[in-house]
């Protein structure tokens, strides 16, 4: 199935699960970028010219898209079925 047909055939529950997983993945990616920055500071604490790794939107959302895709592949069906049972 093509990606556009897959998106078009999603139901409300699946959109809701994808949205929640994306919000969770943004939080996870922001925390991982902060940890990467702390690790970089520990490695280069004496170097005055070391670069600081910032949480700009491109790495933040790029990493969160990858994380949300992995989370949806692992937990997506379970959460969609659970949400369908709660609604019905």
C-alpha cells in the first residue's frame, strides 16, 4: 500500500495514537539532545572553543520522527486496539 493511501485510510483512533506517540517522541528526543549536550560539555570542559550542541528544530523533529515511527511499529496496534475497546 502506498503511503498516501495508508494515511487516507487511517481512522480516528490511529490518528490519536500517532499524535500522542509523536508528542512523547518529541519529549524523548529533546531529553536525548540535552543529555548529548551534557556529555559533550564533560568531554570538552577545558576546551574554550568547543561547540555547543543545540536543540534546534531540525535535529529535534528529525529524531522525533524516527522515534515516533519506531514506537508506532512496536506499540501502535496495542494502543489502537485498547482505544477502540475504551470507546466502544
